[in-house]
């Protein structure tokens, strides 16, 4: 009895690629949020709203930095797979 390969099983390389896609989507979302907070900061004169926009910007920038570092780590892992072939 022959066992076929599972087409849904993920190889290490495809799993890394899927992780990269997910991370890129999160980065795009955070960049949109940052753009919105920057626009709000430029458009408002209300001090309370400005404080909230600055706080949101620092939070989003922190998230972006973490996501970029994580993506950098994944990219180096993908390069290992590419160089092995």
C-alpha cells in the first residue's frame, strides 16, 4: 500500500513564506495606522487629541520596529533555504 504525499503539508520553506506574507500584511496595516495618526496630528489643534495622536504614533512605531526585526529574522532564514539549493 502506497502512501501519497500530503499536498497540504507545509515544507519548512513554504511555512517561512507564509509567515513572511502574514508579517508583511501586519506591517502594511501598522503603516496605514501610522499615516492616519500623522494626519490627525497635523490636522488638529486640540491638545488632548494631539497627545493621543503622539501616543498612538509611539505605539505604532514600536510595533513596526518589532515587526521589521521579526521579518528580518525570517528573511535570513529564507536565504538559508535559497542558498542550500
